[in-house]
C-alpha cells in the first residue's frame, strides 16, 4: 500500500491534512510560519511522561488516529517494524501490573538511604487509571525493507519503533492526551502475557489518557531526582 | 540546571516559546487548535529521510537551536544520555565517508539480480553535500538519572537518545531544514574517528542541510524498494 493509497483510506485521520498526497504534481510543501514554530516548541516543552490520568475513556477512533500518525515515523529501509497491541483484557492488565510491582521492588533494593526514600515516593506509572494501555513491539523478523540499512547497525530496527513511539507521544499531546512510558517491567513476561510472536521485541509499554494536570517541568525535576542538563554541556566539536 | 534556569539562558532558542517557564503559577498549558493539528500532520507527512542537499551553510546558532530542542526529549529517569558531536574536520568526514563506502559495498553483496541493481541505484546518504554532519551518541555510563527505569530494560538509555534524534528531525523540518540518518556505517570506526569515550555508543550519524527538493512520498517508496504498510495491519487487540 503506497502513501498515495493510504490517503484515500476513509478512516485514515491523516487524510484531512492539507498536504494529503493526491497527485504529486499538485503538492506544495508546507511552510511552517512563526506561530507554528512557537507552538511546536510549546509542544516539546509541555510533552510530559504522564503518570496521573483521568479515567474518562478515549474514543477508539482517536487511538487509531494516533497509531496512524505514529506509522508516519521514519524507519530503516522503510521496514516499519512497529507493532501495536491494545491491552484491553483486565487479567492481562493485572498480570502486567504485577510485573511492574516485582520489577519496581527489585529496583528499589538498588537504592539506599534518602535516595531509596525518594525512589519509593515517586509515582512511576499510571496503570491503575490510564484508560488506554498500548504495548509497542518491534518485529525482529520482518522482511519489509529487505534488511536495508541495518547490516552494520541491526539495532536500527528497534530504533525505528522508538521513533514511532515518539511521534505517537507528540500526536497525543497535540490532542490534549497524555502518555507515560513504563519501562519498569519484565519484557519476557509482557510478551507472554500478550501472547505475541517470540520474535517481537518489547519496545514500550504506554499508558494513555487525559492528564490529571499539566506541567511544564518534568516530574523527576520537580521531585529532585534529576535536573535538566544544559545542551552546551553535551555538545562537542570535532 | 533546572528547566526554569534554562529558560533564562540568553542563547536558548526555546526561551521565546509562549509557554517558557517563569514561575509555575503563571503558566497556562497550551491548547493546540485545529489549524495547528493539521499542520502537525503535514509536518509528519513531509518529514523525509533527506539524501539530496543544497550546499548552502546553516548558521551555527540554528544548529545549536535544533540541539536545544532535541534536549527536550523524554529520557528514562531523566538521564538525558544524548551526546552531540559536530563533525567539522574534513579528514574526519572523509574517514566516515570511507566507512560508509565499505559498509555499503558489503551490504550490496547481500542482494542478487534485480534487487542488487535497485540497491546500487539508490542514493543512501548525502554526506558529500550536507553542510552539517552531526553524530549522536548515548553515554552508557552516565550517572544522571541514577539508573531509574532501566534495570529490566537497559536499552531504554539508547532509546532516549533515539527520541532526541527524532525531535531534532522534526524541529529541523519545522525550519525547512532536511535531515538524513545514515546507518550504513561501522560504529566502532565512527567512534574512533571522532575520538569520543569508549562508553559512548553511536546512535545516529546525521546529515543536515536545506533539501534540494521536497517530497511527500518516501524515496524508498518512490523507487519501488518498500511500500507503506497499512496501520491496521500492524495493530492487535488483546
């Protein structure tokens, strides 16, 4: 299915984009004006790893729309290795919640004193409230892309799925929807609980819903776990 | 350095955002209207892996601005593991170009017949024209974030650097600047050529410049290498 075909799919939310491809001769590339540029920076500033959700449901069509936008991510050799699993069954959610509890307890044991107290006080996931839970995998055996671009850097396949997660995150925030990425999990447990092929690697477990509050400062900064680092301190010339 | 401090840095391009944090009591979260929502989808649709660049230079301040926006990416435990290396020295660029040639020749040997001909005809990088070349690494030994969130999924550190690359890509496109991600490289060679610490893992080698042309359809789709996949075909319910 080509991108041109995609734009004709009636339930594709990207079809209304003013630049939707119809015939390449009629397309004008967008120019993003000053107002958009400022709002784009606002989007980056206000994207948060959300752990506090309202429980109101999110329409399934909206989630499918976010997934469609995520599928516009770059991927190595255009292999599009991302696989999305909507986790709906309460018993599966419970088993994944249990996996978090085990992994979190183990992690807590790595810290001592004040740091352990601080760790224990942090809210690290919103699995009990988030109306939508989405697992994202990378299909390590996909034939799409024919291996292009990942002979010397095979990890590019996983990175492509990460790119899709990042777009989904921004697309959600654009619609006022919050997302949190839970990584304190046992990947093999999640894979088994969700009954997906063995060659799908867990990339992300996402909690999605309307945020209980908006905040421009990351939760881990506010709680004194880790401050922002100045970009100049992580840039070298060679 | 906190996010509040960052906003006061005079050369921080994010300081002009209408939501720049000054005091949290005065902050109103942005609402992204229909016009922004459509333009955001345009941004995703028109982001391309660019391999054909004009050679006009890009002001250093603009590149630093893109890096600052990339640093607003999410990172596990807020560890901000991204490290940016501006590759300026012609001999270093040449050595990395040589690495591409070797890796590309080896990759070509994996294909046969028509596929090999097609592979050989593809333009897979723009290293000869791109005025800016930026290597992105993940610092595998950073103490920032104190290991939070990556005990069971240590790969989250690398994924955080991938997220920064993704934001840099979109931020560039917002300003009409194109980016291409070159992964047909020998990571250990790039690391040595750039003389960075051994515990920095190469995540991405980026070519950046004004694109020679804009196109809404990915180059690999246009050249018949790999079509788009329908999002419905990569989504499951569980």
